[in-house]
C-alpha cells in the first residue's frame, strides 16, 4: 500500500492475494471481488459523509457492507441481531443516524430515516470505491439493561494490536469465531482475517453446534476464538474430536484453569491462550502460558502502547486502542482524569500473578458480605466430573441470601451424583470463605448463554 493520511479497511485488500474469502453456510465472496463488486444498491454513492446504521439479518452482508462503507461514511453503527427493536429510535438519535443499510428495508418504512439503502446477494459489478475520510466506527456495549451505550472507535484503534503483529507467516490462516462480528470480540477476529492476510468463516444463526463445527472443519479453519462459555459448550457437545485448529483463543469472560486445561487436552497440537479486551478499553493483552490470570509484571509497564493499573481492585487500562468516547446526548466520560478506562473487572494479586475474580456489577450479597460468583465457579469447575457451572444467590429468611450452584457434569461421568456433590463441597470449603460455599448444588442439563456468548446470570 502506498502511504496515505487516511486508511480504510478496503485499503488492506490486495487484488494479488488470491484464495482468500469471507463465507457463511450459504455463500462465499472472495476478498479480491470485494474491491470491484458491491452488495449495495444504486444508492452507494449517496453514502458519502453520512451517518449509517448497519442493520442486517446475517453476518456476511454486514461484513461486506462495512468494508464498502468504511472510508466513505462519516460514521457507522454496527447493530447486533439481538438488539431490542424498542431501542432503535434512541440509538439512531444519539448516533445522529441519517441512513440505514439493510437487507430488510420493509422494517424501516415507518422510521424517520431520510435514506434507506438495500443490501443483498449476490454481489454486482461496480466501480472500485475510493477512500475519502476516516469513518468513525460505533459499537454497542453488551451486558447492560436498558438502552446500550454507544462507543466510538477509529479503525486505527481497532486494528492497532493486529497491525503491530504484522501479517501471518507461512500459510494464510483461516479464521472463525463463535462471536458475532457486530460485537467487539467478533469484530476483532474479522479484522485479523482481513488485515492479517487470512480468510474468514462466519457462524450462521440457528445452526446446530455439531453442524457448525463440521463446517469449520470442512473449510479448513486453523484459528478460532470464543468465550469460555462457547468453548465449554463445544467440549460438552462431543464435536471437538472432529476439529483440529492450531490456534485457540478465549476472551470475553474469565478463563479459569479448568477450561484452559480442557482445551489443551482436546487440542494438544494447538496454541491455547486467552486475551483481555473490552468494547471500551480495546485489546489489552494476551496470555499464552497456559495459566489463568496474568503476570503482575504487566501492571505499571507500557507494552505496545498499553498501560494498566489497579485501583480499588478494579483493572484500569490506558491505550491508543481504547474507544475515544461514548456517543450520545447524555454520554458519560469514558476515562478517568488520567486517561484510564475503568474496566469494572475485579482482580486480586496472589504471589506474582493477578487473577480475575469477577465483575464489580456482578457481585451478590450473602449475609452482608460480597461474593463474586465467578470465584465460586472457578473452584467448582476444577472437579474432574464438572464441565460447567453457574453460581448465583437465592433469598433466605435467615441470611437474606444463600449461594446456589447449578452444575453440568461431563459426559460419561460414572460417579454417583451424591458423591460428586460431597467432593465439590469439600473443595469449596478448602478454597473459599464459609459464606461463599454453596448451600445448594443442583445438577442440570444446560445453562443459558447470552447472545454475546457469556454465561447468562440472574439472581433467582
């Protein structure tokens, strides 16, 4: 690429790179075709300088549209498919949306949006688009109740960690993720595929896990990421035996030792690690030593433009990769006075290593004492017969609340449930304060996972 003051995502695509593609279960589009084809209708030229909301039913169209729009629109808002439609008016107002790009234009006939651009497949020939400006990328936070916050990023910030690594060496990787690319975690993998010289195999909504993994195997996926909950579901499904990636990454939730060990055992020839990133703070760091937590030496040091500190137990990050602002009429400050993003993720120093103990907003109250459910789950998950667990509170007339743990056992476990329960409780008593030990352990067949791939939590 020739030097430019402004880069767009399309500028990372080269006509000379053949064999690379973005695909889902039904379609595949080569990256070279993206330069001279369009998935948009004749209104593409009218997108210049506009504030665009991307509202697609599938990931492939979302991927193609955002590549076309980046560098042309003033800003674009990526809307995940599970977004509550009741929030659209408020979000469109806060983001100053004047254009919608969608494959479902009928959904927007009653909205006060000046321009609706229809997207669809197959792609059609078009003149190559030229980069005009740096587009602001808007993403929605997850895990909040009510209207989600809008976070503003630049492509430079989103791709900072990827560009620093440089293109992949050797055979071009084939990437996949259990995330949706319209969320931060999935978008990072998509950008890695585009910028790092690889292909991308997208997930398909409603596809059975076994069918999804079989498709990933058939497409030759080598690099894949997901939340610990995604990976636990895969390990429980029995589909891991037919899948042989060489690069496995976890992010989005606490990666405890049990899931890391389980993946290392299932994929002995793969590099297994976990990364820390958030929609607001951007990509923080990666841990590749096979252990949960992260080295204490990362705190206070500046590595690749990222600096971290711990304040009152909460991890804070200052980085050029972080979002530059919340967007909206009543947007709060994104950083503290020193430019650090308060992640809300609580950590605890044990020896020469920090360990994640849970979210500040996810604390449950047991008899007036604070408890992080993730801390309890990490102990339960160590048991050889346990594949996954969820700790939560339940009202108690005596203490106000007690800890209840729902537990999924590994397939083929031959031990009696009563014995497993006793052993779990023994492990908890040995590792946790008395008020953190579950009063009730229930064996269940499944646990809900949110659309963002995280364990669904509620205080029932």
